[in-house]
């Protein structure tokens, strides 16, 4: 409570409870009583500094984004509600948004009232809103020069880098290699050559760096509880220069797996084409203004790659002793990897249909 109260809050704290299911930071909901007697809420987070070694750069990106988005609404929103969470300053220290307590780094962010997140998509309408939310976010910041954003997480979404890390950790692992782990190793080896598809396209100048969210999985989008419309993207720590393809891949791999990324029934995981089409339709409706022709050519690759990459990251963490993603039990990261690899396989098996959806939308929109 004392930590929350060290920030400029709109009233005294009345309750604190944990919020969300992030795999990296610890997140809490802080309820407050405003002067008019109403309750208000803010989000309090302890930043995982093993992942984000320079939290001040993370905050600088979040502030830059808020500033840019605020000056930039207009046509894109067409009267719809859109919120950009803002960081609150430490009490009596205007401009400082981070608080260090016993080596831990804390910050508070505004809470989006009337917004809710979900773990699984309900239907195509919600899927379209999910895509529309990411498209709105990208379109709002597409003209923010990438040079004005810091790279807060070097190597994030650079798949060849994760592959090299996997090989290094595999050589030294002390984790027992079960048949399921052996399956993961073979699965990765079979796909090594795919790992550089987006990085090669970037190096060849076919894909451009743009501001990205970095982690637009389904539960990082808020939907208005009444209208069902997407109204915000939260969890802004990974905003940085990147390829929008990383974000599109993340959006689709999280939205089109109807069993969710935490399922233990990994053998039944499937990539749902109806949801895929609805998400892409919502996304491209907002994003077509900044998307270049070559961007469409890599959409299928992005969907396959980011599912594969996340599986590779989970599996490498399993081999390395579970130091990156939070886990509830031994083998948790292995199970998560099996889910992503099964999803990758399902994407590969439906390559023709996914490419046809992209083509249809490219022509129709
Ligand atoms: C992590 O912390 P969370 O759950 O928002 C991870 C993402 C993964 C995601 C998988 C900084 O995000 O890249 O896609 O877990 N974030 C970071 O659930 O590594
Ligand atoms: Mg995150």
C-alpha cells in the first residue's frame, strides 16, 4: 500500500488485488476513493528488471507514445472510444514515473474504466474487434519516427537470435530430455531455415521498421464491456521499433487458438481460419493506409513464424531452468512450447487457405 501511495493518485487507496496473468511483470489493481466519493482505479506494476534492464527507457517510450497518440486521433477512430494508458508521476517528483524500493522498480498506470480483457475469443465479431484494435494502434503510431523510440529489449522477436540461444542452452542443459522434449528438438531442427524469413526481408529492405507494440496477444487488448468494441491496447512495455509482422503474428497466434496458450490438451490445438479471417479483416481495415504491397507478402510467414518463435522461447526457457517466463509447475514451459508447436503445424497445414484469405482481403479492402 505504501508503494501505491508514493504515486500521485486521485485519492486514498482502499484496496489492492492482483490483476491479469502476465508472464513477466507482477501487476496489481489499486482501488481508490476520489474526493467526490466515487471509486477509481489504477494499475500498479513491479517491473521485472531481469527482462527490462533499463526501465527508464521503457517509461520514455510509453510517454512518447501517449503524447503522439493524443495529438492524433481523427478519421481513424471515427468517433469511437480509444484509450492510451498513461503513467502517473511519483508524488512530489513531476516527470518521474519510476519508484525504486529495496531494489524493486515500480510504476503506476491509468486504468481503462469499463474495459475488460479475455483469454479466448467468443466469436468472429469479437475477433474483428481484436484485429481492429491492433490496426488502430499501429495506424495511430505509424508516423511516429522509430528514431524517437528506444530499443528496450534487444533481440526481442529476432527469431535467429532465439535459435542461437536454444542451441547454446541445449548443449549445457541439465534438464532430463523426455520424449516430448525430443519431439520439440526435432520440430525446431526441421524449421531452422524458416527462422530468418522476416529478418532477411528486413535486411533486404522489403520490410520497414515501424513502431510496434511487441506483445499484442489477446489478453492485452481491452474491449468495452457494453459495446464490445476494442478500446485500448495495454501492457506497453515492449513498444519499440520493429516489424508490424511480429505484432500481427502474435495477434493471430493468440486469437486463433481456441484452446488458449495454457491448455494441457496440446494435441487438440488447431489454428481457426474463421477467426483468422475476421481478425485480419478488422486489422487491415485500419492498417491499409500504411501497409505497403510487400507487407502483405509476408503475412503468412509472420503468422507461422511468431507461433514457432514463441514455442522456441518457451522450450529454451524449459531447457534453461525456467528463468524467464513465470511458471506454476515443473514442465509448464514444455507444455506451452508443445501448444505453440502444434499451432505452428496447424498453420503450416492450412498455408493455402491462409494465403487465400490474405489475397481476398488485399483485393477487397
Ligand atoms: C510474455 O508478460 P506477458 O504475458 O505480457 C512475453 C511475450 C509472450 C507472452 C506469452 C516481454 O508476455 O513476448 O508472447 O509472455 N513478454 C516478454 O504469453 O517477453
Ligand atoms: Mg507483456
